[in-house]
C-alpha cells in the first residue's frame, strides 16, 4: 500500500511529465536554450554585450524603411506565394544553432510546382549565407514531408538596420515538390555562414499564420515561394540529367563501416571534415561540446577498431564554431580555425598540443594556444577553409569576410602575427569570399564563392603574384558556372573542383547541372571528369590520391562517395541511406596509403548527429 508521500511524489512526477510534454509539443523553434548561448531573436542578441560588440552602431535609425528589392533568379520565375515585404527593423528569429523556424503559406492552385524561394536574413556585418536546410511540410516542422534539402542561397541586396545588422535578400532555385491547393509550412534550419555566426529570419506582419511556442509568439516572416502552375508536358528525354562518366562497379571485396557515431553531446556533432597524420590517425572538428561552441577530436587505429578522443572543447573566448578540417604539423601540433569567437567574435587561429600528462580518457586534456584573434577589420573575419603549413612553420589561410575591401583576405601567420597577402576585391572583377587555400605548383591557390567578372566566383593563385585563373559564369549558364565550394591540388599541380549551373525551360522546369572538373597545369585547360544531374545546386568535394585517382563525396541526384579513375571512369563506392550509415556527406574524404577512404557526414548515424565512416578496398 502506497503512503501519502509516495502518492504525492507520483502525482508530481505525472504533472511534471505532462508539462514537459506540452512544452516539447509547443516549440516551433527547437532551442536547447539552457545549453545554447545564442539568443533566439536578433534583438535579444543586440542587447547582450558579447553579441552587440559584433554589430555596427549607426548614430540613428535609418530614416527610410522601404522594403528591400527582391532578387529572384530570373525573369521567368513566378510566385506561388508572397508573404509581404521585408520589414528589416522589428525583429528576426535564428535559423541555425539547433533552431528551426516555421511559417505557413497557402497554395491556391492544384499542381503548383515549387522552383525556389527567397527570404530576408539578418546577418552580422561581413557575413554571407551560403546554405540553409529548407523543408516543406504539412504542419509546422512536422507532419508529411514534401521536401527536405540543404540548399545553396545567393545573397542579393543588403541594407543596414538600426540594430547594426545587415538585412539581406537571400534567393535559391531548386527542384521542389508539386503541391495541390491547401496550406503548407516552410521550415528553415541549419543555416550556414563561413564565420559560424547566428543567422536570423526577418519578422514581418505578413498574412501567414503566426505560431505560439514556449519562447513566445513567433510572427510571420518575410519570404516568397517561387514557382508556378505545372501545365507543361513531361520533360523531353533530351533535356534530362546528363549521364556521368563511363561507369564501373565497385570492388566485390569493398566494405563500408561506420567507425564512430557522434552523440551530439560532449563529444560533439555535425562533424566538418577530416585530416590524417603520417601515422594514420584521423583528426576533425565538430559542433556541440561542453559549451556548445565546438570540439576537436582524434580517432586512433586500435587493432580492428578505432579509439575516439575529444582533444578540446571550445568555450567562446578561445574560439567558437570550428567548420573546417585542421592540419597536423610534423611535431604533432594540430592547427585550425574557428569561424567565430575569440577576443573580437570574428574567429581565431589556434594550435593544440598534448599536455605533459596525457589522460587515458575519451575527453582528453590537450592545451590550446590561441595564436590569433581576427578583428573583422583589415585582417579579415570568419576564417575557414583549408590551411597550408610550409616547412618553416608558417601558416596560410583565408578569412571569408572583412579585410580592407570587405571581401575577405588571404593571410600568412608568421612570427606571431598575421600578414595580409591579398584583400578581396582588390580591383573591379576580383573575387570575394575566399574559401580556403591549397598548396599547388609554386604557391597558393584557392576559390572564391562570389565576385569575379560575373559575380559567380573565381579560381585564383598567388603563385608568382596574384592572378585570376577562371571566372565562373552562373548568370549566363556557361560552361564555367558558379558556386565553387572547395578545391584540391595533386602533386603535378593540377587543380580539382566542382561547380553548378541551372536554367529554366519554357517557364516550367528548372534544369540543374553540375560538374566535377580538372584544371590542368600549367595552361589551366578545363577537363570535365563527371557531369551531374542534380536536384539543386551541387555540393561535391574531391581529393586526389598519389596514383592519380580522384575520390569525392557529392550531394547531387543522391548522396554518394565516388571514385574517378583516369581517364575517366566513374565508380559509386557508397550511396548513403540517410539512416545509420549517415546523411549529408558535405566535406572532402581522405585516403591512406592502402587505399582506404575516410570521411564524415553532418547527420544520420545512431544518434542523428553524424558519423565518421571508412571504405576499405
């Protein structure tokens, strides 16, 4: 027989569980507020010293509050739904750091094809949105899912608001669902900027439904769903996705294994690439950790398995948001960057080394040396992408924003200080938004995600002086299109990268194409290695090995690991299911001397927080 105290305790537990369940069901933004120091709204951030110091401070609010001009991709785009103009000064809700924002939109005509969307984002000065996970569902962040994809956005007109944010128009085209008459919800999450800063979705007074959550009333946001009524015949076979290169099956002895599942807790989650040292150990970075600011980890071969060690967990002042693989020096020091945090909030360059007494534990006690805090000024802000170490111990890298001309920098860290080697854009038609450096024939090479002759990005070199090797031409759908994300170089000096282009047929179909190609040294002739038919902008990352093969991951007409063998045969090594094997392999693989291939996924796995995988030949 239960006592009164036991009955009271049972009742309290029941009430507590009911309250918790109610709160979970009520949240439209998934906050983890207690663990996440990022405020859910832009105005809240502007009132907090650690975020307010990042913002420009105009002397007074803008006199004019005219809506921003819309920046649709082409004149043939129509609108399925327009949720009213950009407000730009009321408030905005964050769509990264684990938060999701949902807004409803009605569809008035059956067979309405969604071909893209635009929305207004509040950004810290110098930031540019690169991608956002977009989903369309039957209810707020739930119900039936009609579309869910990480989409690359193009940033258009920006206006500074009274809180110091840049309010920017973001536009993307993608192959979305065909919807019948009814009400749907568009959900934005996992927005990315190279700096790792918060991204906020502008709040307006549009006609869509507001949503009540445990954080308060989330009003409607400013956005437009692009598309139109699908009245065209089927896509002609001649216009369907181009085939890949000559294909070959994988080796019958090949195996795929997940060697680590991230939990999303103290070990981190959403890993962002790998690097390998001379002994075959793997190193990488991830989000999460003790303070939610990111981690650095190591995987060591141990017999037939791997031993995971978290080397370091960032706290903010020492860095925040590592988003690029580190590099390992010959003495074992691990060097890397974070897109945010540090003394000025604009990212850091760091080094990690084991302490004298290494603890034999999952959570190790490596010591960080904060080499440099970027100011966001002439030195740049938001460092990221690949780093290069030379034999003298100098470090070369890029910062996506800031710099003397506002388009980022290429820098050298030497003798304890940063020297800017190039500030983008240095002249009309120069690139902007550099995305890491690689060591090539005679010097440094890299890509920019924007700028150039057609504002679609460039390939550049600092070998023998700064020169642009290639201007991408996304606007005209040319052979050199746009949105390069990453570049690699082989020992012969050839460069490898991927790009995307798309165009509208008869006002009905967006056709997307992409290619992974080689720029051959020394004349930089372009050679297509594989053509992709994609559902949206291509995300493909490549790595050459010592034998002339090229390995890569792609999010295109599937999520795959692939191999290209000269000259050129394509092999799919693994197709991800999005489940226990991982989802979104959005970084370059690494290959060891035995031909084993390693990589990470941002999501999926046993805990939904990403995996480290291995493919053995």
